C-alpha cells in the first residue's frame, strides 16, 4: 500500500488542507506547533477511525483532542492510496453522532461494499495495536538508556509473533501482568494531570471567547449610538463641503481685494481726510479676513470633528480590551495545542496496555515450542536491519528466557544496559521495523514516523536514512529540523552518482 494524498477536510486546526505524497521518503518539515503531530494522527485515524464512544469520555481522548473547535459537527477527512496498481479513495466522517467510512475504487469507478474490511486488506490484516507499536512511531520520549531498555523488554509483547528461545510461560505471564500494572498506573496519573490542565485551559478559553463576543457587541452598540447621535443625513456630504470651501475662499478673496483697492485709492488721493478714511476701510477689510475664515471653516466641518473625537474617545478602551482578549485567546490555543501533543505520549501508554492484554491472552494459549518457531523470524529480520544501520558493528540479536534483548558484539552478548543510548535507539528502530514486516505478512506498508531520530547524531541518522532510502518502501517522516532534508539530499546524490558510474 502506498499513500498518495491526505485531505484534512476538517481535522484539528486544519481545514481543507491537502498534502501530496510520493513513493520513497517524504519529509514533512515544520517548526513546533505547526500541526505535524495532528497530521501524523490524521493518517492513523483515516486507517482505523476513532473508537466508538460509550458513556463519559475523557477530556483528553484522541477524538476530543482532534475534534475542531469551530463547527465541531464537521469532522472529516479523505485519503488516496495505491494498492496493487489500483487507486482507492478512503473517506471518513469522524463525528460520533453519525460516523461513516466509504472506500471507492477510483480505477474502476465503483464503491467497495465493506470499506473497513477493504482497509484491513490494504494493511495485510494488521490490527491497530500492532500498527501503532511498529510502523506508526510517535515522538520519541526523552528517557535514559536504562529506562529505554526496560521499555524495549515490554515492547516485545506488542507483536503477534513469539520468541526465539525456550521460555517459561508462567514467568512470561507474570512479567506481563507486572508491566501492565505499571503502564496502567502511569497512564492514570498522566491523564489525570493533563485532564486537569486541559480542562482549566478550555474553561479559560471559553470565558475569554465569551468576553470577546461581548466586547464586539459593545463595539457595535457604540457605533450604532454614535450613528444615532450624528445622523448621516444631517452631516454635509462631499459636494456640500466643497461648495462651502469655495464660498469661503471667494469671500476671503473679496475682502483682501477690497482692502488692496482702498489702499491704492488712498495712495492716489491727496486730501488727508479722504486718505485716512480709505486706510481705515482697508484695515477693516483685512481685519475681517481671519474671523470670516474661522467662521466658515467651522461650518464646513460641523459635525464631523465632533463625531470623530467622540468615536475615538468611546471606542479606544473597548478596542484595547478586545485586542488584549484576542491575544489571550491565541495564547490559550497555543498552550492547549502543546498540552494535546503531550497527551499523545500518554496515548502510547494506552496502546501498550492494549497490546499487553492481547499478549497475555496469546501467551496463555501457546507453548514454548511455538515461541521458538515464530520468534526466529523476528530475530533474523531484526539482526539484518541492525547490521545495516550500525555499519556492521552489531550483526546479531537474540532474546533470552526473561524477554530481554541481547546484542552480539565481538564474540559477546551484551544487554541493552551495556549499550550507548544512541545504539539502544537503533535497536528500538530495528525491532519496530522487523516486527512490522512480520505482522504485515510481507506487505510493503508505509513507515509513518514522528520525530523518531531527534536523539540521533549525524552518523546514525545518515545510516538509518540510507537504509530507508534503499529499502524502497514509502516513508512519511515528520521533523522540526532540516538536517534530515540535507542528509537525504546527499544520499540521493550519492546514489545517482553510483548509478551513472555503473
């Protein structure tokens, strides 16, 4: 199966957002809080949907986290895939009130009768728990090497195969029950804390949203009040104002002209009394210019300045409050998005519990001989992948009777606690990739990775990207760093040079 396009019709923060994907490695790059984890979640939701809701749902379940805030009834998406050289379109309505899933074979222009069954065929029958534990990798947790080694021991129960050595079933069951309790306690504590934080932020955001709505209503009321106080029809229009301005200028010009004429006549006449009266008239005309200018200018702007000043005076406090509330609302949305991403890590714990339950049921009905038969394939595949991504430094992996991984190095079998943190990360990746191949029954399914290599140095990152590139499988890699892009370009260039050389 190959994913060709994602269409987030209305999912989380996205609306009518399309992403086109290609065969091989697809890198989706973006800074934090740009929605990478939301897109990562969308792919899984398109393949498996959301669990049906019964009774009270936690505030931080995946459905609640990804349901759009605006128009929550419209919660839908679409995905285009290529399967056995035919194109299919998967459409889902995620709304719990009326969920639906349809699959259309676009190559034949016909709808498939059972959409969910067809999607399981695309996945080689892989369950959601198995998919989430192998091919669908969430953001890596910042753990110590010893803690990560312990997680790997528990991870071995997440696939539907077995072990490669003789194992005591009762001891395995005992270990799994203990691990299940640990995961359950961890998940409960994390979810309670996150529910409290998210609930508090959501309540505050709702309150701020109501404040914004009230301020916008107040703003409109003030505008309406000013319109009533200064009716538009009572205010001079543009043409009237232009006429008033021309009249003022003409009046001022006449007064100045009369004053100049009086001065000129006073200059011509020799009779002192007449010259005195003419100068007095000229002075009076000039003195009238300023009051006439002032009086007629006020009449031009009558009403407009009053309205503008009053509007500024009354509207400024409201607009300042509105801007402050909108900034606060945006801040709360960013905080909620960060909390949602944190919650995604606790979802991984829920999957571990589900996988442990499946494993307990499975192991209870199996014998040690079945473990030995099926686990050998896992160890061989895992060893092959690990040898390639470590440059041949570690070539063989085995499992002991306590479900612990052992890595062979220079004639010795090393426990994970004896390896560097970076090497443990490589073992973790090899385990996921190998288990995913087995669970998919050999079908080439995409690897969907959300920041899995954040703790890798450049040498390890180059090795694993080179393995992914030459594996020929589709990879959708989400990252907030650009070094994956730079290293992949070098790998492609080297491969192209090698092809041209041969």
